[in-house]
C-alpha cells in the first residue's frame, strides 16, 4: 500500500560548505507564494515547473525565480507583426504586439512604421505592462510626419522584471492609418520586421 508523509516543510542541514538553512516549503499552482510566512532559504516548485527561493523572510517574503523557465543573460525574445495593424479610430488605444520576459534585467527595443493615405500622420507609441491602455507605461515616444512619407519611431529602455511579465507595444493614433509589417516606399525601409519589440536579457 502506498504511504504518504505529511509535514509543514522538509529541512536539510546540508553538507560541509553548504550549511545555510534551506527548506522545501511545498508547491503552488503558479508563481511564488502570496500568503503564509516564510524564512530565507525556503524554496517551492510550482506546477508549471518553475522554482522560487525566498531571499527575504516575511509574510509572504521576497521570492526570486531561479529555474524552470528562467532566461540566462544574452537571451533574446522578440515579436514582429506579420500583418499590418490597422488603427481606424483616433484616440483609441491599440495593442500591436507583445513579448513575455522572466524575472531579470532586460533591454527592451521597440520600433514602428506608421503610414496612412493622407499628407500628415501622427501617433503615440509606447511599451508598458498593460495591454491597449495608457496605464502601465514603461517608455513612450510620439511620431509625426508632415509629408506622405511614413512616420518612424524606435527606442529602448532597461526594465527590471521582478516576476514573469508581459511587455506590450501599444499605440494611439492622432490620424488614422496602420502600423506596417513591412514597407517599401522609394528608398525607405523594405522587407519584414519593420514593427515590433525585442527584449534582450542583460542580467
């Protein structure tokens, strides 16, 4: 007959050279614990395969993701639109694309090519932690063109994620038009990957 062991936490004294306190404190469905009191060195494994370690004791303490999905420095994640994103209504917030990053420090690059059929065009473009909203802005840039050429925008920002976070590329048009998946006009940008977001982990 199968047997089970029930215990609040399982502690290990450690081998010589690794004697600091450590306890396997259980598991969560997803993410670090949000309730309960924990000590430094407690660790849990969530049911998505990620490992979290308590680095500051408390209720629930401060937790750092250490494995099962953690990206190493130099890792790059990116998303570029494969079809034009139309923005038919002035003043409305539109999500263009997004990337998901794990806990760590990331250098986030974003770029966009905006066009319309008129002689002037403009938009507000930003990256943030909220989709299609003016809240959660991390970095913003406005683009404007007084001719029939496209309006170009790009920028970058260093962002520290304390947990797995989705970073969104959002826009709000000042004139109707669309962000382009690719663009060819005279000697301007051609090909693909004209509008999108790239995140590179630096630490």
